[in-house]
């Protein structure tokens, strides 16, 4: 019996534990309807906590960065002189010009400043958004209401080093939104030790939910990523862990799946053999692959009792899905990946992948990390292709109903929660 076969648990289908989700065919109209997209923007993205960055992007007081969120607006994230983090609408109280930008207004920027100054007429604002100076103030006809002049603030909170904002003034606190379980299991990871940061950005011509669907199931790896596993698809299928070996936890609106992986390589002396054009040889050469470095650091203290809550054999990682559009993946071999999907239309979204390692101590560690980065980005691009292919076909509406397997439980849950949120907002029940 292979190590993969040993992962099987004999568990019955997972979806049957959630009768509210049903087992019948599903519609993807929520991913191709312009009307629904506008509804979910109002119900979800303007009212839910959204991750906009990491605290490391504000390394000291007086630093800032901007985010351009189409349909929501341009925002500035700043660290005040007292260390507090603020989120501001990037707009001048005088004539509505964008305040913080460099050469091109549509591009995101970063830097340090004691205050922000509008390029149009010179009005100045503190890092908390309050107007500090009005040029030629005596030329205005009525007394200006100082307490009303400013770059409007958004709700902003920092959790586990991640910076979140909420466009709704009525939103509950971030920790309340996340829930006690998710807070406890995410907060125990020592993110401050994982500062070697790599990122990948691309624009995907497909609905943001279809993008998320691509990472919510384990049905596709042998086919989409087959050549990474084995050029023979029959062998690739055998390398994907059996479907009953995963752990799922659906605590709406968020989700968790714990994932099994291969056992670490055994240390070998001598050569790994002549060069070959396959992932297995690269894995042995650098002692690292998609699942991470094999030679684990013992000075990080990240494998706490909260990891692997489902007691998955050969546990690889815990993948937390924070509603609506963020995945935080904590990998047992010593790194973190976040995936985020930021829509700008019904048929397009910005796809952001960030990978965090501890600072490497040796050249071997550095090379091992780079192999993980390269393979992760390659997998991400392969997934992106399926997203664009799916959206272009779905948009024709030639088929209206689609059949999901038990392996696609989290897809059912995700779309169910999205539709619930839209319906509640339209009915006025989301207060």
C-alpha cells in the first residue's frame, strides 16, 4: 500500500452533513449576471471586512500606501505619528481631487510623509485625514467648517498583522465578524517571523467567485496540474490524496479545509542522479517542492496545538477562507500563502498571491524557498486559465444547471453564503 493510499479514512460523503446545501444541480447565474454583481457589491463588498495589506507595509510612523479598489474607491492606509493605523478615502474636501498619487493617478503608490498635500490647490491633511491647512483661506465666502473638512475615514483594524477595512460605518468589529474559532486558530501563527515576502499579481477575465472556486476543491489537480505530478495522467491521479482524507469545517460565512500532503523526503547522501526535466528531480535536488521545504527550521515556534484541527494524517496545511475573498493558508513546512480576489466587474478581477517565508539562513534555504515560489505561481497561472475558460463558456448560458460532486462541498457553501448575504441585504435584514 502506498503512502497516499494510507491516507484514506473510509469516511462517508461530507456534503450530507449539510442538508441546507442540497445535493442537486446548481446554477452559475450568480457568476455571470451583471445585475447580481452590482447587488453583491452593495451587499458584500461595501459592508464586509476586506484585507488591504500587511502591517509590514507600514514599517514606521509616517508611512503610507494606497489601494485602488474599482467600484469602491481609492483609499490611503497610513501610520500616524502615534502608531495608529488609519484608512482614508483618497479624496480632497475642496474639489474632490485624488490627494495621494505619484505620476499616474490610477496607479497605487507608497511612501512616507508628515502630511498629505493635494496637488490641485495645495490643501493639506494629516495622516489621520484631518484638514490641517487651506490655501488662500480668506478667499472663501463663508467660514469653513473645520470639523467637517477632511479625507473621510473608513473603519480600519489590524488582526494578526493583516490590515482590514470596512466601507460601512455600521459594521461590527473585525474580531466579532471573524468569530472566536477563526481568531484563535489564525492568531497563534507568528507572522512577524515570516518576512521574506514574494508576490504575484495578474488580472483575470472571469468572475471573482469562479476564481475562488478553483481553489475550493481537490478534484482538478491531476488534470489541471497533472504534468507537475506525473506526465502519465493515470499516475497523476494516484498521487492526489483520496477525497476522504481531507478535513472540512464550515463556520459560515467562513470556511476551513485541512489538507494532507506527501511525507518529507528522507535525507540521502551523494548525488540525486543526472538532471531530468521533471518536478521530482528538482524536488530532490533542492529538497523542496510545492508543499514546501523538507528541512524544517526549529526556531520558529509555529506548529502550535491549533494546527491540523482535523488530525489529518501527513498534514500539509490549514486553508482558511475569510469571507468574502481572502484565503490564508498556513503550511506545516514553514510558510504562509494568501490568495485574494478583488472584482472590478462581473467578468474581471485582480488576483493577488502573496507568499511569506522566514528569512533564509543559508543559500540552500533561499533556493528551497524559490522553488516553492516558482511552483506556487505556476499552479496559480494554470488555475487562472481554467477560470477564464469557465467564465467565457458560462456567459453564453448554453447550459443552466451544473453538477457538483462531494469533492466540491465548499463551492456549494461559498455560493450559498454569497446568495444569502445578497438576499438579506435586499430584504433589509443585514443590520
